[in-house]
């Protein structure tokens, strides 16, 4: 009874895919385009602030303190203990930053570049301290190294500003610029210490001080122009305060000071003015950062609310899509899975078993195993019927091929057996004629005829071997290896070109002699055929360095083969494939692989140092006689 036909699979696939794809593409596309990018940036801000901004800011603060104490150390102030304690605090901050960077994991390429630059600068801190303690670096150069470390931190801050709204971004960028201006003021404080200790201003210090002042004033004015009312008000008050104006005067005096002139008497108040102004700037910076965070939080909340709404709507759409999809999917998947399992079992177990049975018994009646699956889908049922038709055709083709192969093998065996019998009788007749030959010329002609007959017998045996049967020849006793090599060379037309090196005094078991002689003769004949007639073919045997057995090398001096062809031939020699009538030009290799597989012999082709090929035959210990062969 044919299976009940249901809905076409095309309609089910259309229903399965249209609803979820339309819902997901519409709702989630809208949500992603509207708020997805901003949401990702907000989620990233929290992690970056915690793992990069906060610890790196603490590193900058510690570096500013260490820089000032280092400068004071050069001026002779007795604060060595304070410097040692400050260095320890800096090391702790640097270690925390390194751990935070490791915890952060992957970073954007531009941010990662700045983080790596900061890390490289901080790696030079230990070396700088050694130079400072040994007084091998000037105070100005030491300050320059500290300055590069802090600058690397600020360049990293520039890449950390990820506020999605433009107005907030401008405020955050301005607050960062004020922080950089604060850093430049810290450098001025250190330079003022240097100036007061020397009671003069040299050219190098004046140049560094003037550059620092110009940059600080520019950053301060630019940042104030971007800040709005609430964030800008404390800095406007600071700008109008007497202490700030006094500090501006100090900056102008230091820049205008002549190198040959001592500092004015008012310079004694410079450190105090700088320290007081520094405290106010620090308080303003803390307030600005807190105010900026207060503004970012509502904006972030608004964006996150949009993301949440879009997510809920998308979740509802996904739920509907999944419900509709699962309703039609369950039956279709069950049917396809049953078809897949049945086809897999047929391909991996059923058909190979039938083919092996036909190969072992060509007269066996082929039996098909139809797929048995329950399906209500028209296309799945049609596929099952198609599989059954393919299976029947494949089994019939395999049966026909098995019968054809068996018939060809039988023809080979019958012809070879007949020729083998006649050739054996011919060899006996030639042997008697050779014994009764009256003159040397006749004897030589008989020897050549004997040699041709021997080669014909080997070719007849090749047909028997390809048919999967054993040749007629055999020995019951062991035969010396040297006689085996000579017998193999004697079955080759150009045997005079073959040079055999005296092998070890070993013997070959009788059951393997005929096959090994045949195998070696095929390889030697190939060597003579594919090498110039004026060259020789070397045959040598030796015991391998590791393991038992015996290795025999057959080396010619021909043109050789490309490595790809050698790999293909060696693969055939290892696997002993079934003989293919379409590849009769490599008949000898099929014979060699069959004989090698019969006795677990390994045959490998490789390049020869003379440009030709070297065939290496490794005979296992199982075919080597225990006793040494007696020399003739």
C-alpha cells in the first residue's frame, strides 16, 4: 500500500521560514539600527572605565607625585624616604593597571595600540629610577621620561571617550583636556623647584617651561570654550581668582628670566602659590568628573530603556516565530531524520555487505534491502522510492561486475595454466637439448631460447596471481638469498646489465621463494626497461639497522619520476588494490602489490642519487630462514 501523500515539502519550508525571517528581520533590524550601536558602546564604557580609566588615572597621579619628589631629590632636599615610599605606591598602581588590562581582554585596535604604548613607557620606569639614583641622567631628561609616561596615559584617555551623544562627547573631551592642563601645571611646579634650587633659569629649563606654559594655557582656554554653564562656572571663578593671576605672573617671570640674573626676592612664595592653586584645580577636576557622570547616567538610562523596549518586542516576535516554526518543523524533521538514518545504514552497512558477498560468491543471488520509513510528505516518500531504485540498480551492477570479474579471472587462469604446462614441458625439453648440444653456438641459442621461455612462464604466472590464485611453482626447502637474486635476474631480458652485490649469508623459506623471485624479477625488469641500455642496474641486499628481516634495493639510472607519481605508486603498492583492466600498462605493479601483500613484504619506490629510481623491498623475518645459507 503506497504511503499517504501529505503537503508538499516546498510549502512547509515556505511556512517554516517566512514567519521567523520576516519578524526577526523587521523588528530586530529596527531595534539594532536605532539603539544597538549606542547600547554596545554604553555597555563597553562601564568595563573600560573600571579596567582602564580609573587605574590609569591613579597611575598618573602617582607618577606626578614621584616626578615632583624626584626633582626635589636633585635639588638636595632631604626627602629620600618619601621618594622610596612614593615609588612603592607607584609600583602598586602600575601593577593594578596591568592586572586590569589583562582582565579586560580584547580591545578595539586603536585603543589596544594606545594601551600597548602606555605599557611600553611604564616598562622603562625601573631603568629611569636606576639612572636617577646613580645621577647618570639630568633632572630635565628625567622629567621628560616621566612626561612621556603621563602623555601616553592621556592619549589612551582620548580613545576611551565613547559617549554616544555629541553634546556629552564635547563635555567629556573638554574635561579630559582640563585634566591634561592640570598635568602640565604639575610639570611647571616641578620646573619651578628646579629653578629655585639653581637660583637661575638656564636655556634648557626655559625652553621646556615655555613650551609647557603655552600648551597649558591653550588647553585650558579651549576646554573652557566647550564646557557649558554648570561645568564651566568653577573654572571661571578659578580663572578670576588672585592665586591664578599670581601664578600667571610667575609663569611670565620664569619665561622672561635671564640666565645670568638671579631670581627675584618674590620667588620664595612661588611654591606656596603653586601648591594652593594645585589644590583648587584638583577639587575642580573632581567636581567636573562627577558632574559629567551625573549627566551621562540619565542619557545612558534613556538609551538602555529604548534597548529594553526593542528587546521585549523582539522577544515577543521571536516567540511567535518559534511557535509557528516548531509546529510545522517537528513532523518534517522526524521524516527527514528517518530517511537520513535509513539511507546512512544502507550506504555504510547494507550495500557494502551485499557487494562483498557478491565478490566472494559471484553466483549468489543479489538481494535488495528497501528503505522502510514512515512518511506523510510527498517529496520524502519520492526520495525513499528513488533510493530503493538506486539501490536495486547498484546491486545489479555490482553483481554483473562481480560475474564479469570472475569470468575474466577464470579466463586468465585457464589460459595461464595451459601456457604454464606447455612452457614447463618446453623448459624440460630445452634442458635435455642443452645437455646434448654438439657445439657451443647451438648451446648458446638453446640458452637464449631457455631464457625466453622462462620469461614467458613468469608472464603466465602473473595472470594467475592477478586472478587471486597461487602460481604452480614452489620449494619445500630454504634457498640461499644469493640464488634468489640470481634467479630473479635470470628472468629478465637484459639480465647482462644486472649487477648483484654479494648479499648476507641468509636463506629464504621455501614457501616464499617463488613469489619473491617473481616480485624481484618484475622490479628488475622495470628498472631495465626505463633506463638507458648502456647503464647498469644494481641489486644489493643487506640487513636493516633496526628490526629483523632483509632489505633489497634495486637501483636504476633512468630519468626517474615526479614526486606526485611516486606517491601514487607507493600508495598502490601499500594497499594492493583490485586489478583494473583499464590500467593494464601498470600490470607489473599490480603483480608486485599482490605478492607483497601475500607475505607482508614492504615495497617502496624512491628517487635514486643517479637520477633514476630505487625500489626498496623489505622482507620480514617470517620469510627468512633461521640458519645461515651456505655459500655455493
